[in-house]
């Protein structure tokens, strides 16, 4: 008799209580994760440390080539005139069929 009572309690918990409690628990867990992630980003300490490390390791580099050295290329604008063939209407071609169907 106690076995049936335990089985009934497990069934009721599984059927009615878990579907109502599980979404609430998941929502709560996700909110905790997002709050922890946003609090970590707001402090900014890890990000500032990474920036400082990057800046300290990269030496200041100057250009190796003098900006006055080089060839100047002069560009001129060109205009393209439209021809009569470009504006002529296009006539569709005849439908080509390579198979003739016959009804049986």
C-alpha cells in the first residue's frame, strides 16, 4: 500500500508540479547568469587590464616609407554616351521545346 502511495506522489509531482516549477527555476537561473555577466562587464577591470597589456606589448610603429615619396596619378572623369541600341526594347524569343509529349 505504501508503494502505491509513493508512486502516486511521484506521479503528481512529475505531472503537475515540475511543469510549473521548472520554467520558474530556469528563468531564475538565466537571470542570475545575465546579472553576473553584466556586473562583470560593468566593473571593467578585466577589460582595462587586457587593454593595458595590449598597449604595453605593441611598440609604437612609424611608417617606414616617407609620405613625400611616391608617384602621383592624375585621374580624369570620363562620360559614356548612351547609344540607340542600349535603349531599344528587347523582344522575347520564341519558346523552344526539345521534347514533344504525347498522351497515352
